[in-house]
C-alpha cells in the first residue's frame, strides 16, 4: 500500500537556531576601553607620572573641548579641514577610477605601468611638502596636492585588483551578445570593481584626513591642524590636546559614515549581506 503525504500538512524540519552571541556587545567593550583610557589619562598627572604642564588631566582637556564646541572659529576650522578632505578624496577617487579602469583593461598597459606604479606608490606624501609650498604657498591647494597623491594610490591599487578579478566567462558572454564597450564596462566590469572601489575609498578617507591635518600643521593651511600648531606655540596646552581630541572624534565620525555608505552601496554583495544576517 502506498502512503501519500499531503505536503501542506507534512511536518516541516525545524530551522537551525541562530548562534547566539556570547558576552557583551562590541560597542560596550569599546566604551569600557575608552573609559579606562580616560581614567588612566586623568591619573597620570595627578600621580606625578607626567607633569601636568605637559599632559593636563583628561577632565581639563574635555572641558576645553566643550568650550571649543561653542566657538564659531572652531567650526570654521572643522569646515576647512572637511573641505580639503572631501575635495581631495573626490579628486583622487575619480582620477584613480578612470586610470585604473583604462590600465586594468589592457594587459600591455598593466605591464607597461607596473614599474612606475611600484616606484611612485611608496613615496611618502609628506616628502612633497616643499613642492606644495613652492607651488601654492599656504593655501588649500597645498593640502589638496598631498591628499590627492596619497589617496590616489589607495584607490588605484584596489581598482586594478577589481578589474583583474572580472570573470572572463562573463566578459566573453557579453561580447557574444554584441555588448558595446560601455555596456561591458557598466554591466560586467563595474559591478566586479565596485566592492574593491569602496574598500579603496574607505581606506583613502582615513589617509585623506591624516594628510589634511598634517598639511595644516606643517604648512599652515587653514584647518584644525593649523589651530593645533597655534595652540602649541601659544602655550595653550589644554586647548592643544582638546583640538587633538577633536581630530580623533572627526576621524571616528568619518569612519562610521564611510562604513554606512559602504554597506548601503554594497547591500547586494555577499560579504555585506553576510554581516547583516549575522
């Protein structure tokens, strides 16, 4: 006798239970680490480990930072730093994306430019400071020169890796369907390059902020770096450390924003979807 089972009434296999995370969340551990750092900072000058005139207590620096938040000049400096950061990163991204797609699509160009890229990429951007000062003085263009040079290589290398990772079968299929060059780039090459590009932009965003502050500090172009130098030369030690903390907070905000943008743009990518499911 044959037994017929109605699929609508048949018992369904149990779903595998999600692995529960053990221990406190990562943000809580990070907060505890910050608190421990601040407490240690507070105790060092009090216990005489470091003289207070060189390293004021954390509470004094935080109060100075709170005062800076209420000053219009502080936010003008933040705006100058963010302007140099955004413009330099955007210029480097566009330039690296275009050149990376062109070079990566040609085996001859990859071989022809490989030695030049490997020679120029390790040159520190700060070595170009004398050139930037000679060309542009203390204007924002000096900062942009350093930022673009540093970020360009971060993005270019990632784009080259992305183009090299394009599936040859997909490319041949696109050619067999008579896709135009633009269609192949848009529908085959760019979706493969995009995850690499976003990684390069995220790495370049951190480098751009470092170079922006460095240029302002050494060259004297407008921004938080110049304000740090002025506070140091004027003997305002607490104000100097407060501005340094401000640059750290700015870097944290930029990193959080860039990661959010990356998750938004790459919501279809398996790596991002895996993070969301987990």
